[in-house]
C-alpha cells in the first residue's frame, strides 16, 4: 500500500520488518520480500542496490522452481540496466525472459512480458524488434485491455505512416472505451496530442490534450471518491466505537453513583443504629472525653 502511494520510506520500513521475521518462513516469502525491496530501490533510480535484491529474490525463486517469478525478475533486472543505458546487459536479461517464456505456459504473463519487451526495444530505437514482439502477441489469446495496449504500441511504431497509425489508434480507442480503461484512454489521447504537435498542428494537439486531461481528472475523481468513502467508513466505525464507549462510561457512572448511594444509606443506618444503642449523646460523649483528658 505504501509503495502504491509512493511512500517509499514507509514501505521500506515495513519490508525490513518483514525480512526480520522471514528467516523461519518459506523461500517464496523471502523471495517476495527481496523483490519488493528491489522495486523500491528501482523506483528511486538506485539501480545497483535494486539488482542486489533482485538477484537474492531470483535465487529463492530458482530454488523452488517458480518460473513465473523468475521471468518477472529477469525483466526487472533488464529494466535496471536499461535505466543506466547499459543496452548489452539489459537485453541479455530480456533474452533470458524470452528463453524462459518458451517453457512458460501462462499466456497472460507471456503477453504482458512481451508487450513490456516491445516497449524496451522502442526506447532504444529498435522498431523492427519491437514490432515483431507485438505481432507475435497478436497470435495469442489476449484480453481486450492487452490488445488495446498492443495496438497503441503499434501506433507509436508507425508514426511515419499516419494512415496505418490512425488505424491502430482507432482500434485501441474502441477497446479502451469498451473496457472503460481511463488510464489507457488518457495515454492514447496523450500520444495523439504529441503526434499532432510534432506535425505542427497545435489546435488538434490541444483538443487531444484536453481529452487526455479529462480522462486523467475522471480517474482521479473516481479514486478520490473511493478514498473518501473509505475515510467515511473508517470515521463511521470510529464514531460508533466512541458512542459505545460513551454509553459504557455512562453506564459505569450510574453503577458507581448507585453504589455510593447504597454505601451512604448503609452508613447512615449504622450511625442511627449506634446512636440509639449508645446511652450517651454526642455532647455527653464529648464532655466525658474532656473530663477524662483533664484527669489524666
């Protein structure tokens, strides 16, 4: 949760606490903890530190034969090298991903990794390799959201052929609208805005950018409302707890007052009883007491 809120310091503290308790746990837990720590370092561009934890995580998952997580970690290690512009080591790890993907039967993960690899190749300017991965993805059973991402990436590769590019964009938009994927819709319009700006079409670029901003705002409003509901629920629970506590305190006060009243009543009754039984009055008692004192 802290990681998603970009509170990396708090997230790291929780991970280190988990690490302290992990020695008696499974290798899977240990691998997951090291992976999260690596992600936190990578999010802050501490690539070398991130790789240290990724390699630890990789060893744990390799020991238990968790191929899915091995693929993910090789991809993360590749990303860390790519951030350093170390292309050779980056793609050595990406190639390891591809090698393991040939064994992996999970098409959902295979598609996600291959889409990420296509993006990596686009970053380094290898459009042909990026296109080959995307075209291969089209041969797999994919979800509408994944297919929309593929079409958007293909559009980014084909910016020099505007007709083909817009054809891919239209397909991506249709799928994103069906899925109501607000982030993907905002990304599509952001891409279109940048494309039109590069063609010196400021009016069209501005229109697309407005749509991009609209979807971003809608996404933030939706998530803000959800967080407000969460806060409201927490407040209502707290308020109910406070009401119950107040009722408990009030009930305890009534019991205490009742007990005090009974004690006073008993004390009064004992006092009256002793007064009737004692032959001396209070004044006589005092007088006798003073006489005795004087005699002494």
